């Protein structure tokens, strides 16, 4: 093969084809159609296995939560009900302090309604009574305890009897607290073992707010108000800016004034599809390995194994692609300057914020419809016991030591933007663009990107929306620096918010 050979001929099974670029700058990627077919034959089953393992993990987590829901254990800081309880009590006491009043604030009613809506299990309804007593008075708390006892007795034939008996005993002990009686140390310990923070709140009922037993439970509302208010303002500003930028980008696209810098390769190459396949295979091996070493090595070391997958990025180099071409093909370049690429990434991310929220709303609607369908099929108004509403990141941050949190933080804020963007927008999107138009390439890469995440399938819409916006950034700029910037900004914001919520509660 010589430089005079027509450029439209397919590349051979050489690692770096000597075929020169066409007049429009496009050229065939290294590899061949035959290698691409072999890669697909290995990639498809590996991808199915990875997605299946991810969804099995989601199903197992749900089953574990359902089983755990019929055990009396303290509400974790990562559980939505536990988190909201802490926030409500702290905010209510801070509001009273600001208003210089000892009576219930005018906002307490709406806060309590929200808390009642998420009190899904009988244990949560017992804890709801504790919060009712704290927000209102002992009489209100005792009434709520009575309601919780009636619900338990009505469900007695469905629930585990030990679970029912334990909660009925707790209800009796709590009722005695709000009647002004004193419990034994053994009885107090039973409540603490069963209800944790909520039990501490009940046992401190009636004491002075400056008592050391209460200050740790009710103080800190001011920090929450400032923090949540600041974050809320930031979200509103991001939405406004995002809507404006989204409209600007759409107008520029419609008028043709937004120049696309990505140059799609000529069909025929396979090395970047191979790169995606190596990533998927590595991820599959890691999932199996993690299952084998779980409980045998520290959690931080188990998380740290994921950093090994970064090596998949360099597969083209092992196939003989030159470093210079690898950088250019993968998008590790900034011909218009790194600052401009970072700025473009920030712009695309802001423009995607409204789309992200719409996708999140769509996921919420789909989940709601699924639950309504399940209820109609079962003929019940709802589940007798629902698993606690939990965020897996909340749980990991709640139970992790410092070293594990550092490793987890590095995966969320560094590994994901670097590896996922390199593979999904650097390698896979490039390969797809050699055979498809932008819209279809963006959609396919975004769907595959979402499928690789360990979320309930109906909760993948926001992830897919982000994947599509990152693909647009790649098409627009040609570089993946902006994609990595947008991805890092999103993940870091979420991670820091979750970490702060856990620490502040």
C-alpha cells in the first residue's frame, strides 16, 4: 500500500494506516472491518453481562432494603426519612430561636406533611410520632403513637410477629416518656438500639434546650438554612443561565453560525471500538473480582481497584497507534486553547441543566406510573412495607472511613470524568460518527453510557441526557476537554452536596 493509493479504499489490518487524509481532512481510523466484527462479537455479550450485573445489584439492594424494612433498626443518615427528620427538627428550633418564640412555627405544618408523605414503614411512623411530639407537644406525639399502634395491629397478620411485638413495646415505652414517666436504663437502651437518633430525641424530651443531651440534636439549623438557601439560589441561577444558553445554542445551530470542529473518520477502522470493548471487558472483570474480594480486603482497596480500568484508555497505543495521533483522535487536544475548551464545557453543562431537570422529572413520572401499575395489578392501595428511600452514595459516605471517602471522592470527581469521557466521547463516539450522523451517534453513545450506570432503569433518563449533552460538546469542539470539565463539575457538585448534607445532619 502506498501514499498514491486512493483514500477511499479501506484500511488494512495495520495498527496505523498509512492512507493519507482526504481533502476534507477525514481519514480512516486504524484497524479494519474484520477486526470490528470480531470486536462486536466479543463486545455484545460482555456488555450484556455488565448491564445485567449492574441491574442485579440494583435488584439485590432493593430486596435487601425490603427485608431490612421488617427489622427494627435506627433510621440511617442516608435514609431519606432519617435525613428529613434531622433537618426538620433543627430548622424548627432555629426558626423559633430567630422568632424568639417557644411555640410551633407557621411553617411546621408543611414540613410535617412532607415528612408524613415519606414515612413508608411502620417503624418510620413510630419515629414520625417522636418528631410530632418534638414539633408540637406531648399530646400530639401520643396521638400519633396511638395511630401507629392501630396501623400495626391492622397489619398484624401480614408482618413478622417479632417486628410487630417489638414496635408495640417501643410505642408503649415512648408513650410513657410523653406521659412524664421515667424509664429504666434497659428500656432506654432498647429504644436507642431500635431508633437511634429518634430515640435520643425522645429521651431528651422536656429537658432544657441548652442541655448537652439536646444541643447536639437541635442545633445547626442556621447552617442548614444558609447552606440550603445558597444552594437553592445557585440552582435557580444555573437554571436561568442554562435556559438562556440553551436558547442561544439552538438559535446558533438553526442559523448555521455555530461551527462544528469534530471531523468524523472514514468508515472502516476498528481500534476505537476495540478500546470501548476493552473498557467493558475490564469493567466486567472488575465486577467479578469485587464480588470475590468483598469482605476480604478493605473497602477503600476494593474501590481503588477501579483505577486500574484507566489503562483501557491506552489500548490504541498497544495496537501501534502513534501517541500524537492517539491524542488527536481521542480528543486530548485544545487547538483553540485549554481555557476556551474549559469555558465551552461550562457553557454546555449550564445549557444542559434544564434538560437534566426535565429528564429527572420524566424519571420520577415513570417510577410513579410503575408503582401505580403495580398497585392496580396487586389490587392493593400500596405496599404494606416499602423499602427505605435511600441514596447509595449517602449510605457509602455515612458508613465510610476517611480513607474510603478519599478513594470514593477520587473516583467520582477524577476517575469518572477522565475515564468515562475518554471511552464514551473520545473512543466510542468517534467510532460511531464514522458510520452515523451526529444525532444518532449522540443518542446511541448516551444510551450505552446510561446503561453502564448502576441505577434503576427508570432513573437513567438524567444520565442519558447528560451523555447526550457531552456528545454535543465533543461534536462542537472536537476536543473532550470540555466534556471532562462538564462531567467533573456535575459529579463534584453532587458529591460535595451529599457529603455536606450528611455532615450537617
